[in-house]
């Protein structure tokens, strides 16, 4: 006796609606998951998890579904909504603000900021946080991270990005020498461009007001500024103008003490040279 299909809840989220519409179209065509997988190039197990909203869909799946079912872009529109729901609800507004920002200023004391992580570095970070995570679980987190980067890069007006990184970010290896070399290469390439700067705060600077966490400052097209600070497991969105101003002052003081972008690029490359082969 075949297993009973899982009941779907399209009213719960855009991701659930995507899965429900996928099942509706598939069943309307009398098509099994296995047959659909052969057409769109994804395995039956992957499509099953998308259909039941247990996994985020890959970016190229929606267009393939639209082409298969002749749905006129329906799945691509649903994907545009669902991609914002990869993270818990409390972070959704943060993702929306980050994607809308015209300028992003960020300080990081321990990890490379998510918006500029390579896939290898991000995967290693997720594995360190959840060493028992399955391949699918880690893969979904990685997809979410890459979608977040894409949402920022593909915005109507991609933002200017300025990063201040503590020297510890460069020295703490994630994923081994090959992964770190690739990540450091990306940071060095971003250090001084028309749309990005990276500055390193060396250990010799000593204490400062932002030690112990991360801070992101986002400026919208109307000049409004918001701040987002994060610890190990929690994050706080700050929209009070006076508090944001104080955070901005702390960031600006730190930027004044950091190495210049050109000197930072040279510093990053020197750390790369010290990595074991």
C-alpha cells in the first residue's frame, strides 16, 4: 500500500505555497516526483523535501518548473518571496533592510561577515556550529547564506560595502589552508575597489568599544540608518536614532584606528603567505 502523501499547508508561508503549487501542477499532469526529477534535473528526494517545505528550493529550480508546467513565471515569483523566509521570522526584517541598504558598514571581531563569505568558509563555519548536522542540513544553511549574498548583490542599487575586520578574523582558520586562502583572497580583492573597502584592525590596537560582538550599520536610500548587533546566538535590530548614532560613532573611531585599505590588502596577503601548504 503506497504511503499517504503528507498534508501541505500553503497558508503558512511562501515556501509552503511553493511546495503546494508544485504538487498541484505535478498531480494535474499525472506526474510522479521521479518523472519530474528527470525533467528538471533534481533527484526525487530533493523535490520531495521542497514539496513538503522541508528544504529551500535551489535558485535554478523555479524557472525549470515554470518551463515544465507553463506557469508563466509563477514559481519564480514564489521563489522571490520564499527566499526571504529561509531564516526565522525575527531575522526577516533584518534581511529586507540589508537587501535595501545603499551602504553597509560592518565590524567583525571573530568571523568573516556572512555577506562576503566564500562557500567553503561558510560550510566550515556551519559544521563547527553543528558538528552533528547532516549534509542536507548544512546544505540548506549554505544555500540560505548564498541567497542572502545574492539578494544584496542583485538589489536594484547594489550597496557600497565597508568592512573593519579584527586581525583575529584572518588568523582563525576555518576549513583548512585551502579554504582560508580562498577566503583571504576574496577579502584582499575587495580591500580597495570603487564599491568596497576592507580595513584590518591589528592586535596592537588593544581595547575598543565594539570588542566582543559584531555590528552592521545600514543606510537606506532616504538616509535612514539602522544598526544590527549580534552575539553568539542572538541578534538585535536597533532603529532608535540616538542609539544608532552612538554605534556609528564607535564604528567611525575604530575605522580611524584601522589600517588603510591598501595596507590592509598587503596585511591580508601576508597572512595568506604564512598559511601552511
